[in-house]
C-alpha cells in the first residue's frame, strides 16, 4: 500500500490545500528525546517533558514554558499556547489552544453542552472515556477538513453533545441524534454494560468510538446531503429517507433485519432505515480511514502481509468514472488484507475480531459514495 493513502488524501483535498494545510490523522509521534508518544499523552515519561496536541496540525508536540504562567510554546510554532480548560478535569484533555483565544476550551470540548454529574459514582471515569473517543473522532474530522463547530459558535449548523446517565428507575437515556444534538448514554463507557448490550442485541461490534462515529454521521447527513446535489443520488442508493422512521423502528424491533441483509448492507442495523444505513456506512468509512492511516503511521502496509483476497473491482463502486476510483479500490483492498492479519492476531490473544464484517458490492458502493461526499464537502471553519 506504500504511500497510497497519503497520495489519495492529497488528491481528495487538493482544492482545500490552497486554503490551509490539511491536518493529518497520524497516530505515531515522537518526543524531542526520541521516545514514542501517543495521541492522548500529556507527559513523556522518560524525559518528563510536557506534551500537548495541536488539533489544526494533527500532532502531539513537546512543550516549553511560555512567557506567562500557564502558557506554553513549542520550538517550531511562533504562538503562545494554553491547554484546554478541561486539561486538569477528569476529561484529561491534552489539546492546545491559542492562549489569547476567547474560549478556554479546545475545539473538541467546545462541542459539549452537558457532561455527566461528576458527584455520582463512576461518572468521572465515564466522562474521561467519552472525551477520549470524541477527541479521536474530532481529530479525524479535522483531518477530513470537514466543518465541525459547536452550537455556541454556529447556532444554525453547529453541533452539541449531551453526555447523560439514566437515573435510577428511568427513563432510559438513548444514544442518538436530533437536529445537531448528539446524546450519548454515559453507561456506554462501561465496558461490562456495553458488552452486555452488545450480546443482547446480537451485535458483532459495539464500541464507544463506534457510537460517536455513527451519530456524527447523522449530523453530517443534515450538513452534506440534505438540500444539496447529493440528496437524489442518496435516495437512489440508500433509499427514501422520507419513509416513516417510527414505523421502521417498530418493524426492526418486532421482525429484525431481513435474512439476506449481508448482500446489500454493511450491518444488520443499517437495514432499519436509509438514515441508519447512511450513519452505519459513514461510521465504517471513518473506521477504515483512521485504521489504515494509523497502520501507515507505524510503517505497516498491505505489502507486509501474505494474505490473498478476492479484490473488489470498479463494478463495486458508486461511480466507476470517479477520478479517484482506482486509488479508492487499492486502499480498500489493502485494508481488507490488513484486517485479515489483524483479526487473526486478535484471535491469537483470545479476543474478538477487530473488524468482524464482510463487505458486499452494494456496501462498497455506499462507502465510495461517502468518500465522494467527503471529498467535495465545504472547507472546515477556523479552529
């Protein structure tokens, strides 16, 4: 796979590069002492250097004390920096902002409207887990150069996150999206509880990060599909979203998915309604792109594997004449080779498959459609 993803990303965002340098989603970093450091790190243990994440550049940097108490600088950026106001909170945010910016919160934490009640047991831990997942998702959205602003900053198109926990005796908090507000049940941050739900719902995969990527997919349907040139193509590929969602939900829980769902959908839940098909496909696109780019950050590529797959061809794509069709296919087929190895490694440790899905031609066409929408999306706003 070599530098394929970098080449593909560069081509997808050439028109954006004229406006600003695109932040990467790389996950491999090094402290100035040479020690490997990672996305959520705020301290290099070998040299005790302070670390922070620059969201607009997509990198973790080593910091030096700034000109004022509580400020920081880094050697290759002429700017006085400060940590997000949630740095010393249970959220443990390691993202940096300009020290003189009006908001003390980073672009990820500004998206919060409601956080769990920290006086209740376990909520501090739950909140930290949710913020870690949200930061990873937001960093990828910035890497895609997608518009992501809070409702505080953009009342018409911004997003809000409500992290809620069901009170004793109910009502049950439901994870979901409505008009830019994404609600996440804080108990999804409890591994045991989430696994219990996954088993009860017969799902092969259920993660906190997966919830964030799925729900943000609903948000971007409103931003990138509704009222745009993509609406009619969406309906032709995914179905008419005007169909009753309440009836679709009732049918899904009473009858379950159709038995032949793997022939056309990326997951059984995607069969419920075109909106859910879109959100599931969007989430899988984010899974694939982040995983491939992470693998490449650490020097792993499909060229290192010896797995033979039956590759997808252009007949599986949404638009075979798309200028990036060949690159997309090579990236996707390379990803499938890598997941074969990753799944076997996971089984070797007695763990479930990392990617327990089998893609069909229609599912690949939908993934390709998502990429085309992302590649033509409006530029990100200022961070």
